C-alpha cells in the first residue's frame, strides 16, 4: 500500500520552461539594479570578490555573460538565489505549479498520504518556489524536501536513503518524475513509479517499462498498478 508520494518538481509538478523562460531572464534583467542597491551588503560583497577571482572586469558584464552561457559557477548561483528570493518576496516572481498537480497532491494529503519533494534545485529554492506560487503558499502540502545532498537523482542508492529517512519501505512510496533515468533508479530501489510526460514538454516513450501519464489526474496512488 502506498503511504508516501515523492515528487520531482521541474517537468513534473511545474513547467520546464519556468526556469528557462522566467527565472533565468529575471535574474539577468535585475542584476545591475540588485547589485547597485546591495553593494554594501556583506553577502553581496563576498560574492563579487569571488567573481573577480574568476574573471577580471566589470562584474555586471561578467555576470550577465555567465547567465547567458548558463555557467554553473557558485558565486553566480548564490547571487541568482538572492535575486530570486527578493523577487518572490516582493510578489514580482511567482513559482509555477500545474493545477492538476496541486489539486491531486492536496486530495492525496487529505486522504492520509504524506507528500515529499525530491529535486535537484536546493531545498531553499524548492521552499521559495512553493511558498510563492501562482496559487499561493502551498508548502502546507509537504512533509519534507530532499535535494542532491541525499545523492544523485539517477542513483538507486539515493532512493534507498530517502526511504530510510522517511521511515517507509520503498514499496510504500510512489515516485513521480518526468526523467526516465530517475524513474528507473527509483524502481530499482523498489519504489512504485509513474513517469509524468507533460503535453508539449516531454514525449511518451515507446515500450517504456513503467506507467506514463500526461497529468496528475490520471494518477491514483490508492489503486497503483491498475492505471
Ligand atoms: Mg524533472
């Protein structure tokens, strides 16, 4: 019997394009203004110091180019985190969640299941997104959050660790994700799995050995296996 639903975010509860088309352009647009308003902030000073160590020149120009090149550099990630935090808190930025995901997660929770999140975005970023969605603060739905600190999402061992942490054997956990490798890893660890392939974002994979759906409306954790 399923007691826990463990869900991915990007491509599963939330649109893939949200990060690419909303979050990244937002940090680029706000960069110069944010730096000029926070130049005395010790956190921002330390970040700019790190930027200078990596590359000389006008930090606004350097950082803008890094955003365009989607560089995975710590000072850039930290600065983007601060810019997004300010955007969420001011209400200018809204985290995206699909309505079907919200409705079904809420229904499952009311019926006694516990909902956990497992995403490669940091736990801090996950909480920011879900506390400022277009449907409001929905963090009350979740019993806990995991990020890659628990392990890589394509490694079955990560799912065994999560099962230990939440105190439910893998067979009592239903994992939802758009990524086929994550689905395989969770299944290998013994979890029940369903791949979510959103229309316009992901394709249904032919001969995929696990169930696939287009939205959360097609998922019934209480009758898992009889979809
Ligand atoms: Mg995903």
